C-alpha cells in the first residue's frame, strides 16, 4: 500500500482531536440571531440610507432572501454528514481538496478583515462618548479583550454570545417599540419634524435616488449579513445539531423582517432619511434627534457591545477553521493543538495577532466611517467567494448523492435552481462592486489574494506529496455517534 493511500485510509478511521460540544440549544439559537444582526446594520446602514433612502429595505429583503437559500443549502450539507466540522470540510469532500484549501483560508482571511472592521466600529462608538480619545486606545483594548474571551472554554463563548444576543434583541425591539409609540403619538423633535409614517415617502419618494441609489446599497448590505453562516460552524460543537440547526436556520426570515426591515422602517418614520447622519449609527442618531439623549447613549453602548460580539463570533469561527486546516495539513501542525480546556489556543493567538492591524488602519484614515467602508468592502468581496462555494458544493452534492437529498429531513427549497439563482445574484453584486467608485479598488484587490492562495496551494500540495502524505484529510462516511437511532443521514 502506498504511503498516500495508507494515510488516507488512516484518516478515514481516525479523526483529529475533538473539540468539546459545549454549545447548548439556547446558545445556538441566540448565536444564530446574533450572527444575523451584524455590525453593518448598526454602523453602515446610515451610509446605505444616504445612498438609497427608504428603499434600502428592498436591498435587505433581496439579500435576505438569497442568504436564506444559502443557509438552507449549508444546513442540508452539514446534516448530510455530521463528520463535517466546517463548510471547508464540505467543500473539500464535495468539490475537491483545492476547494477546501481555498474556502477555508479565504474564510479565515475574510473574518480577520471583518474583525478589523468591527474594531473600527467600536472605536467610532467610543468616540460618541468622548471625541478626544485617541483612536488607538479603544482599538488596543478591544484586541486584548477579544483575545482573552476566545481563550476561554467554548461553553463560556456560548454563554457570552447568548447574553450579547439578548442585549441586541432587547435593544432593537425596544427601539422599534419606542419608534412606534412616537409615530402613534405624533411626536415632534426639537427641530420641528414630526414622527409619522409618511416620512417614508414625503422626502423625494420611497426611492429618492432612483434605481442607481438602490444598487449602491448592495455592497454594505452584503456586509451586514456576514456572520449569518456562523451557526454552521457552531453546529460542530452543538449537543444536538440535527434538532437545533434546522430551527436556527428556519428562523432567519423572521429575524430579517423584524431586525432589519422593521427597525429601519421605524427609524425612517421617526427621523426623515435626509436628516440621518451617514457618519454615525442611525440607531443612535435617531434617538438623539428625537431628543432622547440618555436613550441614545444607551443604544450606543448596545451597538458597541454588538460590534464586540460580532468580532468575538468571527474569531471563534476563524480559529475553528484554522484548527481544521492544520489537521488537513494545510496550515502549520501546531495550529491543530488543543489546550487542556479544549480550545485551539495557538490558533486563537495566531489569528488574534492580526487584529492589531486595525490600529494603523485607523491612524491612516481621515474618518472612522471611511476606514470602516473600505475594510467592509474588502470583506464583502471575499465573502461572495465563500458563499458561492457553498452553492458549488451543493451542486456537486446533488449530482453525487441524489439519494441523500431525496432522504434528507431538511431539504433545500427549489434545490435544483437555488444554487444557480444565488450564483447569478453574486455575479450581479460583483458587477456593482466593480462599477461603484467607493468599492472598485477593494474588489480589484481580491484577485491578488486568490493568486497568493493558488501559489500557496501548489506549494503545499507538492510538499505533502513529496512527504508521502495525503493532500487533505479525509471525511469519514460511517454513521456519526450523534446520528439519530433511525439512521437518518
């Protein structure tokens, strides 16, 4: 038997060290909600409202529909084989070893970029309380705190995200309730502007900037949804993924309608879109303009916490991806080590080291929002590839395993056309990114990253072949211990 074949057989029968399944059902449900309420909603929606006016809700509806289809595909794929730990595993098993390498490293890099954007957002929120604070101080503190949180056992991550999500939910629902009350009572702010439903169309119509303004909203809109796929990564450390994962994914539609559409409509009813400052969070500025200074400060604290939660979740997902890469032979072996508390400590420290790049980004920019938009544009470009590969993996899955799809207890709606619809939508987004002046440079930088990945893959593959090792870890196809007794796959 050749060394390659021997290694492959061994990898089928033995799995890498297992991380603790310490995430409970309540954790996963709230991680799903928290992941779908991204920093882009709090920080970037002001810029989107400036570009598209009230019509921005149509952008979120469109993106939300396609994100739901992506998550249904991911859910079916993960539940088809509980040995999958990440969608990098799905890609390498369904598409090929190169796909696993590209998806995993691209996802790792995109979340490093997203975490930097979150830290930039945190800095902006801190300056609400004290504009004289040097930008590097809150950035440095954020990096250190996030590193510490990710070195804790996974059950504490689940607990922290549970409460972070509770804070987000209560704050947004509270804002919606207050906004509805202001509209019903006809509240007039200190500038003499009355809260009313007709504010949605009285200032130039529902689409004041026309279709062109609407199209400009898609870039930041995509960034707002980054993190929704975290529920798929967390499922690998969940006690009962077959029960909890479908429930978490199916609730995405309701969350989008309430937390995105509902919140933004209320904000623009209370404060006409023309009065919303794109440099600040509309959640904060709306209450400030309405004369609720203390409430605005509380909301600002909440959105600061939300940004920290987003970065914390991203780091969690990133370190698990790096852990899986190490056991595939695609990252340094020491990144696959587990500490006594079941945490891939070295992967955490390596990933967190890149967060400190947020400091020079902040120091180089003219404003916090400029830095945030540039970094988030890069991230939006990278995530299109990750989500696109989920679609490609699903297409391969349908062709290779039609019987698994037929017997799945969590079938993707319109499965035959869903991945193609999403991929066509991504081509549309890519055209918009390269057409808009504000996002063109970030989009055009992406091919450089994929050239680097191509070179690294060729070098790594040759090294593994020379050493007589398999070019990737194998995915077991035997029943997982957590499979249902009836043998549902």
